[in-house]
């Protein structure tokens, strides 16, 4: 009997969560796809693995017996893949959050390796093969499927249990608005002053966790979404309307868009968190080197400073 690892993984995640919806979310697939995989596995094994009383799920006796061997099978399969992966190939890294320009941070990080320990040579920054993910769920799916080694962007829960992430940078965020906006002349703004403005987002807010949580926290009632056609197009839309605003990291170079102004946010200053994310157990040597260069640059550039009396970070709210 040949087992399909995608089906076994679906079973293990569902057994851990005892909830098909949460398990599907952690695998970055639909609940329908997860149910189909488990159904095919049950058909192959000739037995039910789950009971479905009411709204939840519970392991059957056969499911409980299958769980630990299934975990070992998955671990062995992951080890087999890791053992055959070329260690001299570039580290495959996806980035997301394109309006917020994640490449700026990675470029700064990989421009120099971490400082050496006393008596040791400096560790060179790893060679990277960069790609683009649309959002966090896309990056999670690519990591879980082994298509990439790491991902870089803003991470927020829930995350699959076999992924690890490390905070790299906390970046202050400014309000970007039209020069015709009633608050455009202010030298700085408190987030609550934007309450009567329209938050302009590069997509649906249910996929943009940071902007959604900012709007909820500071009572921004009017919210509207655009299509992400790049930063110049997006900011042109902001500049054309006297009540619109959006948020960008403070040191993102603004494109040459007429009628646009960037204003610092204070009391509190919102911070956008950049993290490195990878699958636990990945043995590519470039992964530890990249994590080390990130930590070194964060220390040199004081990227992880956070004062709860001064700053707002959704993860700490």
C-alpha cells in the first residue's frame, strides 16, 4: 500500500487541531481540499479515521492508532527530502508585502554578513534566489510544499506548528495623504486624528492584516480597497482624493507623484513587523547564515526597539 504524503499530512494536521477548518488554514488549502484528502486516505485504508459528531471531529480508535506512525512517516519523508537537497544551491526566499518594499530590508541585510565573534572570520551572507508571494497564506503554502526554503514579510497567527519565525525589524509607519487633505499641513499626526478619513488599501482588508487592525484599533470607519498595480499607481489614487490616506514605512522612497504628502504618526507610532519564516528542520546552510545576518543588522541598526508607551504594534495589542 503506497501512502500519499499530502493525504497523511492532512490527517496529521486535522488530528492535531481536531478541526478541519483550522487544519486547512494551517496547510494553506481549502477545507474542501483537506476533507477530500482525508476521505481518500480513509478509502485507501478501508477504515474511518475521524468521527464527526455535531460541529467538531474526533479521532476513531483506528485514527488514534494511525496518528503516531503517521507522524513518523511524515518526519522520515521530510528527512529524506532534506538529505537529497543540494546544499550548494541558493537559498530560495519568497517575499510579500510589495507596497511596503520588503526588498529594502533584505538588500541591507545581505549587503554584509554578521560581525565575527572574537577570533573568528566573518560569515558571508548567503546567496539568495528571490521570488514573490502574494501574501502570507501563499508563502505558507510554498514553505509547506517545499517550493521555497524561507519567506520574508509580516507574520501573524495562526501559523502551522512545524514553521518557525524570527522577528527581524520593527519599522515606523507614516500616513500618506493628498496635499488637499484637511490634515496635510500638520507636522505630525496622532492615528486617532484620521478617524474621519478614508483608509485606502491595496486590496481587500481581510487579506491585509496590518491595515485592518490599524483601522479597528483607531476607529477608522471608512475603508475602501483598490487593485494592487504597484506603488506609483496606488499613491496616485491616494493623491487624487482629499479624504484618502494610507500607511507606508517611514523610509520607503516615495515615487514622484504630484499632490502627495507623507506625515509622521505619533502618540503612538505604528510599527510594521518584518519576520523571517522557515520550516523547522530545514538544514540548508544558507538558512542559518541568513538568520545570523538578519540578527547582526538588527543589532547594528537598532531595528528591534519597541516602547509600549510610545509605539503601537498589533502583535502586542
